C-alpha cells in the first residue's frame, strides 16, 4: 500500500523541520559551552577595552590640559584623606609629647665610667 502524495510530502517537510531544529539545538549547545562562552566574553572585553583606550587617547590628544587637571583632581581625591590622617596623627603625637614632663620623657644617659680605675 503506497502513501498518498500529500502524506509523503508532509513527512518530508517534517523531516526537514526536524533536521533544522536539531541543527539549531546543536548550535545553541555550542554557544552555551562554558569554554566558548568564556572565549566570546574575552573577545568582547578586549574589543571594548581597545575601544576605550583609543577613545582615551583621542581625548588626551584633543584636551591635554583638561585631562591633566582631571588626573590631578583624582589624585588629590584619593591621596588627600591619607595626608590629612597622617597630619592629624602627627599633631596628636606632638601634643602627647608636649604634655609629658621632660624628665620623664627622656631619661638622662648613664654617666661614663671614670678613667683609670
């Protein structure tokens, strides 16, 4: 008993659809493989980093003074609190030393032994 032509065509279409779907599933598996995901992300990061560097170089070439002023501002923003803490600590230490009597703060060195004994 032979199949009607419409049924055969439907089976052929179903087989083609199944093949396309399996190909899609294989492609998705390959893209979700941890190694390929990491490789893809590394490539994206490299592209973005190189674009950012190129953009930064262009800005420095266009406005070197503004970039220098911004860098100095950032430097001051991060370094100034440390300097202030250091200065406060030194002032506290100086005040603490000033409050201690001189005789207690620095004892006299021992007398040298007499010569000729």
